[in-house]
């Protein structure tokens, strides 16, 4: 009798889970609309040659914060290096490094104050071949989206 319950539970879980192709299609359309809106706002031409989400994983808010913190650290290092190589005369680079350091601190504070965050996000692996203005992109890009398929900026 026990194997029948296990089989029933497995069928129930599989039947309730959305199909991977459907979710990937939703992610693709959300990314496409985001790119179109961004290009329109920047007043640049957009040509999407290929846009295909090849997979996704479900991540929690903690993983999303970790991704943001990694990007902040890279930007802090970049601007600090530029400031140092300019002979400490490029104030804009110092301001940028301080800005990302504050964002990093705020993210650390948000992580410490979050007791339990049940939010789950999609983290997609998408192949993008597009031209925005004069810039051509042909690479695998990772996007974070909420449950309603709205892009979450991780900077």
C-alpha cells in the first residue's frame, strides 16, 4: 500500500508543477519586454536576433542578496582601482565606490534583519543575441525574476 501513496504523491506533484517550457516562455517574454522598454527609454534601436531561456532554478531572497553583494564588491574594486590609478584625483570614482559600499552595507543589514523570507525567485539562464544601439551582445545572461516574471535588478 505504501508504494501506491508514493506514486500518487509523485503524480500529484508533477501535475501541479508548471511545465518548464511554459515558464521559460514567460521568462523570455518578460525579458523581451524589459529590453524593449529599456531601449525605448534610452532612445536606442533594439534588434533581438535570438532570445532563448535554456533553464532556470528557483532561488530564495538570500541567494538574490548574495548575487547583489557580489556585483557590489566587483564595482567597489573597479572604482577603487580607477581612483588609485588616477593618483587619487578622480572624485567621481571615489563617490561611485562609496555609493556601492553603502548599497553593500544596506544589503548586509537587510540580510541580518530578515528572519524568514518565503519569497522565491526564478534565476534564469538565457541566451541573448541582440543589438542595442551600436552595442552587440551574444552571450549567456543570467536574470532574476519574481513569481510574476518581473525582472529583479541585481546590478
